[in-house]
């Protein structure tokens, strides 16, 4: 795999026509985490996926996001917290359901948490704009994982919005989870799902005099 990345101030093309890239994007779809298995990315592949994820629009270069990696035993360790918090909310849940919560992060060999971490900006970069940058990171990470030969799914399940889990994750006051990227391998064939009809979504703007 070519892992060359440009250095600061290296010349870059303003545009680069590529039917291969267009086809890759036009055929992209997420893989359900229940279909994933080992192996996940090795260290070199993970480094490239994270580099690709970080190449997003970021007004004023604030880097309003960061990553949390869940690999190996850390996945099971985090699952202990998930099961504990779930049991607090659902004390009558059966053993099987509690075990499912405990095993959530074991569904894929790698889980990456993307933290939206907006920065105070003296020049007034809006928080919303910074949060959109974190969303772009998630999308780039999906693409980087797929281009590296892996299956991936971007999920925000209950624990992404639970204040107790935010504390476990070490989130700051202004931070929140943009999502969790599950990454692994998948041998199962996928099928195309319904897509939006662009005719319902695209319209020319017309100036109307008042």
C-alpha cells in the first residue's frame, strides 16, 4: 500500500480527474457491524486511515476533533462500563441482553471513537462549523477504511449520548461523540439499498423581488 503523504508546503494539484475514485465513491456503502470479523488494520494501515480521516475542511486549522482507539483488551474493558450503565437503566434486563452490551465493542477488531472537540476561537469560527468538520472526519475515515480493504460502519448508539459514558471516555465539557467507527473484515456480499431521489432534493434558487 502506498503510504506517501505530502509534507507541509508540498505542491498539490487543485483538481485530479479520476473515474476510479468516482466509481469508488458511487459504490460506497456501509457494512453492518454484525457481519464483521478479524482481521482489522495493522499499525501501518491504521496510521494511513487516521491520516486520511484528518484531511478534512477545518476552518482556521483548529483541529476540533480527536480520536479514541479501542483495540484488543480495551474493547472488553470498555464493555464492562457499558454493561454496568445499561444494567443501572434496565435492572430487569435478562442476562443475554446485558451480555450483548458487554460485548458491543467485540463485534469488530477495531473501534475508533471520534470526539467532536470545538475550540474557542478569537476570530469567531462557529461551533457548528467545527462540529461539521468532525462529521467530515467520520466520513473520511469510512472511505479510508474501505480503500484500505476493510469493512466499516459509523454508529452512534445509546452510549454515544450517555453522560456517564462521556465521563468514562474522559470527554471535556464542550466535547461530545461524533460517532464510533467499527472497522474489520467482511466476506459476505453486500447489496445496494434504496438511495435518495435527487429530483426531490435539488432545486435552483430563484431571486424574487419583493
